[in-house]
C-alpha cells in the first residue's frame, strides 16, 4: 500500500529502492541534455541518506556515485550533497570530472527546486524505504 492516510490532513507515501530507482530513471530520461548523458541509474537507501549510482556517457564515459541527504527546512525539501565520487575505467582526468561534478550538482539543484514547492511535512529513510508524510491540504492547493 503506497498511500495511507495517517491522520486528518496528512498522507504517507512509502517507496522502496526499486520504486525510487524506476522514478529516477524516468526523470533522467526527461532531463537528458547535450552536456550530460546518464544511463543505468540506481538508488540505494542508507539511513537518512540516498546513494545514487549512474553511468555517465557524456561529456565523458565514467561512473558517478552521489550520496545526498534530503531533509525538511522551513516546510520545504532541501538536499545536502554529502559526497560525489566520479571515476571510471579510463584514467580519470581532473577537468572532465570537475565538469561532470558541476553538471550533477546542477541537476541536484534543479531537483531541489522542483521539490521545494512540495507539501512535505516529514521525511524518513529507514529499512530500505523512503517514507514521506504529505500535507493533504497543501497538496489540494497545488492541483
């Protein structure tokens, strides 16, 4: 059961790693751009953090692992980047990796902006699941 009413005015959504990965992959396919091409993205839930793994095919073939901590600040979702690791089969050179890192940070900032207006009251990452508590009243105003 994905959606469950917790108390009057609030709704809880629970996502597994597989569901979150599926959502991420569909979002990435919509966000592809000439300067950054990503494939085979995967999400792993850590305690109160999310690890994103992806293969980057452009501007350079490499793999990227990003650890982010989503949290609620003033009623909005914010994202703290804990770590970005970029490295691939080729000897990684500093400049392209810096470029990829900058592009990934830009994509995370876009995601944060998209989430900023969301009516999230609470966020928990525990036992391989992401639990989000939404304010149903605020959701109605967004429709």
